[in-house]
């Protein structure tokens, strides 16, 4: 899940768009503006090239493209004295300011493009990229969401949001954004595989650690990055660092409380973990799952069942909750009641094996792989991912009747048609 540049991938395998260089859309816009202005320049301004605004703009554009941003900056400042900047000029001014290291000025230029302007979605998208480069995903997220509001069909800002939600471990937002990309028909094999891997592989945080540390340093109030960084430290067995990172978050934050419970359990301080859980909200799924785990460690089956039911009802696709609930029921001798939950956990395990194979070169080339992954996702109730895989399967082989039928059932069948998870019946 680590950040990568063009042509590279994140730790989870999802390709990442450019951050450190100008957007191709910006360059395309500048080129389009340059061509238009060239026509104008061909008619007028030939005798006074040093004072003609259009010629100055073209020279600034050429200097920027030739890798001479300081020269372009000087020309654009001169142009500003001759006329107010238009949208194309502001986009170029932003790129030049960014190239000379003045990110604040770049953001001011982009913000000066009003929402009513056709270039506004591009300006907000570019501002988000600059904010990510500065280590400020909170501000970047706001810019990308604004770009989508102004242009609802935007794909690139949604892909940038996927990166943010992925590295901050915000599964609900990640699911929603990838679901929107599915609706826009903008998911390829690598993106869908990443989507499925977020719940079916163990996060290795080493690749994400530098970016998360940068985010928290640049914006100490970034709660999501702080929580993710603390979890990264915990997984790397840097428990003292994790506690230090969590310290600014209040006790009223249930996600921070859950993180502190995990740290206590890692240290074997089960009494401390229990006290933290006792004072947390009863209906928080993460805390409920931890209560269930702690109850199992204490061989308290009844308490474990109560806790895991809360977690399972909140997310029937939570493998840990399903397995925990089945284990707790088995501990109480209620094997028939436990069976559907344990079977659900086994279906998750089957999906894990498929994901591991799909992540290989041979697996990606296997024509049956998208169908198998789609059916496995459907079997555990992860319907959006199932649709994504089955659409890929049909796209690869329109004659795949099994994938076609499964996709039809997802789109037209009743919601309870999928395999039952054994929800509580009073």
C-alpha cells in the first residue's frame, strides 16, 4: 500500500498516479491554449514581441516545457503587469510556481479559478495532488471531492482518493469510491485485485511508513493518518512509538480506544485491555470484536457470543467476527448454531487462497480467475467486488455463461439469495 510514482505500484499492488510532476491534463490544457494563442499572435503583435502579452505567454510556456521554470516565472510576472491572468495562464502559473518550489503560490493560483469555470475541476484535482505531495491528505481529500462535485464523472480524482483511503485504512470510504469507479467502468484487473486484497491479505506497513510519518508531521490533526501510523508501529512491534502517536487522540475516540486495547493485549496486559473496553461504547464494531476476542481468551463463551454478534451484525463480511462467533458458539456446545458462521469463515479462507494465486503472473493470465474470484466474493456477500470481477470475466470471455448467470443473479436476484451467514434469529 505504499505510495509510488508513475509505472510503480503500491505495496498492495494498486497503481498510483503522478504526484510530483504536473498533470498531463494541465499540460494538455496549456498546449491547447498555446495553439489558440499562436493563431492570434500570427495576426497581431509581430512587430513588438517584447510587449505583446500573447507572445510573452507562449515564451513562458515554452520555457516551462523546456525545463526552465525560473525563466518562465519571470515572463509570467511580466505578463501579469500587462493583463489579468485567464484560466490557462493561471494553470501554467501554478505549474511554474510548483516547479520553483513555491507550493503556497501554486495553490493560490489554482484556488483563484472559480467553480463556474470549465477549468475548475482540473484546478481542484491539481491542488489535491500538490497537497498530497506536501503530506496533507486531509486537504487533498477535500480538493479531490470538490473536483468530483464539479465534474461527477471524474475518474482521476477518485483514483487519488483510493490512495488516501487505502493508506489510511478507511475501508468503508475505499469500498464506496471503488464502487463509484466500478459504476464508471474504470476498474482493471489490478484495481479489482487490490480491492479484494484489502480484506484478504495481512498489511505489511513498511512501505507505507514514510508517507504516514510525513502526513502526521505535516498535519498533526490528521486523525486518520495518525491512527494508521499507530497501527503500522504496532505491527512493527514498536509499541512505545505507537502509544506516543496515539497520545493526542482523546479517550472519547472509539477507534483510538480500540488501538490502545490492541497495544495492551500485545503486551499481555489483559486487565488493562478489559478496563479500556469496559468504558468504550457497546455498539462500536471494532471494540465489540475485541471484547469477543478477550472473552474467548478468558473462556467466557456467553460474553464472546454477545460481543461477536454486535460485530457480525455491523459487518456480515467480517471474517474475524464470523469465525469468533462460530468459535464462541462451539465453546458453548451450540454446534448447529455455530456451523453457518464457521462455514462463512471457511469461504473467506477460500477467497484468500484465490487472491494469493491471482497476485501471481500466472494467476492474472488465468482466464478463469476473474470468474472464480467473483463467485467467491458473492458467496460471502461482498457484492460490489463480485460484480467487478464478473464484469471482468465477461469482458474477457463474453461466452462465459457461468459468469453471465452469476452477474444476472447479483443484479436481479433477492438480497438474501447469497449464502446465509447465520444472522441472529430471536
